[in-house]
C-alpha cells in the first residue's frame, strides 16, 4: 500500500450514558482500556501518526495510553466535528489521507481500516464511510441516499424524522477522508441541530453538496463496528471480543472445553495442545506453555507457565512456573514466587515471594513466605514460615533434600542446611546445619495408670458424699 494514512481517534467525550466518574475511553474491557482496541487496530493497519482527541479526563487518558500517540486537547466537548477540528493542527502537512475513528468501538479490526484506505486510494473519494446494516439501528446516525443510491448525508437519530429513523443503514464513525476535503469541509460545520453540537457526520452532507465523491464500505459483519455507549453495550462487546480470542486460540491448537465460562484476555499466549477446562480466568501478562492442563476453576494473572503443567482450582498471581509443575486444588500462589521444574503444590497452601527448587513438594496446609527452598525437599503438612515479626519481614532459607516434618514452625530469619531433618511439631528458631536433626519440643511425659487412679479417687469421693 502507498504512504501510510494518518489517524484521528475521538475520545474526548464524557460518556454520559456510562454513568461513571471515570472517562469512557478508559472503561476496562478484558483488562485493557476501551480505547486501546481501536488504537491497536489502527497501529496494525499501519496508520501513522495517530492523534487522540482527549478532553474529559484528558490527563488520565494520556497517562494511561502513554507516549506512543499524539494528543489534541478538546477543552470543551462541542461535538465530534469540533473534536476532529482540534486534531487538524497536529496533522502532518503532507498527509494525504486521514482515518477517523470513534474511540468507543472496540470490535473494529485492522482489516476495516485497510478496506477504507484501499477504497479511498482506488476511488479517490473525498470520503469513504464505513456503514453497517443493523436490524435495530436505534441510537446510530442514519445514511441518507438519493434515488440513484448516492450518499447525500447523515442524519443523527435525535434530528431524524420518523421516516428517516426507519433506515437501517447506519454511520459507524469509521471514515477515511482525503485530508484536503476534510480540512476544507470542517470549518463549514454549524451546530444548528437537536444537540447544539458540531457533528462530524454533517461533513458528509457538506461534501456531497459540493459534488465531492462519497463512497461507502459496508462491513460484511456489522458487529465489527458496534459502539459502546453504556455498560450493557460494554458487556456485549466484552463477550464478542472474548469469543473472538477463544476461537483464535482454538484455531491455533488450544482446547477450550467450555467457551461460555472461559475468560482469556488478549494479552495471554498459550502453547499447543494445552487444555483449558471450564471456569478458568487467564489475565494480564501471562504466557502458558504447551501440553498443560489448566482448570477447572483456575484464576491466573501475570504468570509465566512452562510446558506440561497441571494447574487447577487455585489462585495464582505474579508467579513464574517452570515445566511439569502441578498446583492445586485450593492453592494461593502470590507475587514473587518461582516454582522450578517438577515442583508439586497441593491443597490449602499459600506461597508468597518464595523460590522453590526442582522436585520439591509442598502438599498440604502450609504457609511459605519470603523463603528460598532447594531441590527435592519435602515440606510437611502444616509447615509455617513465620516471616513477619510485626514490624519487618525476614527470610527463611531451606537447602536441598531437606525433610521438614509436619507442623514445623520456622521462625525467620533462619537457615536449614542441605539434607537436614526437622522433627514434626518443632518451632525452629536457630539455624540447623546440614545433615543434622533438629527437634525443638518438650519431652512427652507418660503417667501410667493415671486415668484409672483418677476414676478410683472420684468413686471414693462420691461414696464419701453418700454417707
Ligand atoms: C456517533 C455518530 C453517529 C454514529 C455513532 C457510531 C456523530 C454526531 N454521531 O454517535 O452518527 O452512528 O457515533 O458509533 O458523530 N467525542 C469527542 N468530542 C465530542 C463528542 C464526542 O471526542 O465533543 C467522542 C466521544 O468520546 C466518542 C466519539 O466521539 O468516542 C463518539 O461520540 P458519541 O457521543 O459516542 O457519539 P454517538 O452518539 O455514538
Ligand atoms: Ca458512541
């Protein structure tokens, strides 16, 4: 394709219909800001530069999106036409074509922008307009055509007659303008309409009146172009995007057992032959290897997982998990945790900021925090690292081939050498050298016949009372 088109994304509006304190552009959609989907599609289509029109919550939006985009401030939100006008000074003088998009339409794909730009190049139209044919066009601007089928303008729903409202072809707020036509038409807008706004949609009528060529590109899949104005539409967009992600993963060789209960964000990568069981949530910066079984009932966020792992019915955030690790059921793995190859973590185990060496087992009822544990060590049921003294956190270091008996209490800072044995139920306060046994508990006392003697003395006492 020829020189890249520039792009303007409108995102200054308050999003009144969201009924929110926060700018609509940042409404979370599968873990990403609503507007980021449009921006990524534009980037993938090769648009450059991309100018984002910000206004309501401008600083917040700019901070969230960062330096990769140019920003134009629309201090007062006087309409979509006014928004695009604010971006014009940021447009490179030699830009021939400008893609204009609404920031609230997250289902758009790079192909839509390709199609608009390609049509603009091919036809030299002043504007190529993306339209959709909707069964229920409520809320959208309607496309007005003359008897010959040529576009003559767009009428907003609030300004439309009953007859115009029956039109099912709608404006989707995706356009490719010839830059000269856009620069020429924008200053001619007025705000004589139901909302008292400068409508970008009126540019089409102005251009048509001047005899300029207007082309339309109708999306074969109208859902690509749907806008999000309220939270129900946000939920519907999330569902559509989610299904798109799950389908893509399936086609790449991942088994999704139940798409209805599987939540995978667009930032997640999964290897082949991995099976995702029902009620699994994979979020954030997460990568999963090949041949894993994930779920049922798994929440995993910002975690790297190697091949052939089995993770189920657990909550895992901010961890690095090597190959052949198993976790679950009912484990809670917290940030800073590294599980090396072949580690096994079982039920009711909480692990925070701990590195665990190859082949080590932590199978039942355990809290490990701020520790380093070696290879092939066995952490018995009920082991607790006491890492917090009420003011500061301390580390526990456990070597290779250590046996920590059940219900040991490891009072940090403490180091247990390679091959050591910790007797069950021992509170360990001092370092244990390698290959040694540490027992820290009082000796058991057995009083033989104690029960019998007590019974007899009770009977004596009772007899005495009867007399
Ligand atoms: C707009 C179109 C409508 C189209 C629909 C498709 C206009 C006048 N109407 O209506 O024909 O069918 O999109 O989704 O263009 N914005 C600004 N500054 C403003 C006003 C809006 O930046 O002063 C931004 C908003 O943040 C939003 C986008 O422009 O991202 C569209 O605004 P919105 O109010 O959602 O327009 P719609 O009513 O959806
Ligand atoms: Ca909208």
